[in-house]
């Protein structure tokens, strides 16, 4: 399954209580279809990790994107362990998008940028010729402009 297809079959689940586990999420979302993966990011802060073992959100990946839409329709604003949870279609992280603002690679190293901004050899030569064709003296061609006032008819 491609990355874009995987994200279409994935739902974001937010507002989770500290008691929620991967098993709890699998059991809660199993009625909507076959689950491929459940990701429950751990809390990295050592001061709050005991009280809150995870970060309060999870991603549930289904085998079929239609199952993910069913889960969003039925589980959004549902109650789980005394908390109202938010369920929506997951968005691909910016690093997965790979282009534009927030990308991890420089703009000029991205595939599309060079194709869009590359200068052909013909255009480069034309620019050089135009630069070489300019007059040497910047004042050349300004003769007769030293007289002020209207031109005599």
C-alpha cells in the first residue's frame, strides 16, 4: 500500500484518557473494519510520564479507506473512559509531503523545483548576448537632452 493510500485509511483519535491502551483502541475500532496498525505515541516528558503514559492521541490505520470513513462517522464525539474523543481523517505529516514549506529537504533539491526553474542552454545564451549587446557608455544616446524646456517645433 502506498503512503498516500495508507494515510487515507488512517484516522486520528484525540482527547484520550491516560488509561487508554493499544488494545483498548483496537477493541473500540474493530467493529468498523479490519485494523492494520494502531500507533499510540508515548509521552517523552519524564515528569508526567507516570500520570500520562501517552500523549493523548493515537492513529488507527484500517485496511480499507472506507472503514476509516465509517469510524470517523460513528466514533467522532463518542465517549471513551469518561472523555469525549475527537476522531477525524489523519493528515500526512509534513515530512511525508516532501515539498513546500516545512519540508525536510532544501527547495532546490526537490525534484519538481529544478524542472520548474531550470534555465535551458538556449535561454542562457540569449541572456549572455543581450548583456553583451548593451552600449559601453551609459551616456550614449543622451545627446541633446542638455537643453531644458519644450522642444521647438
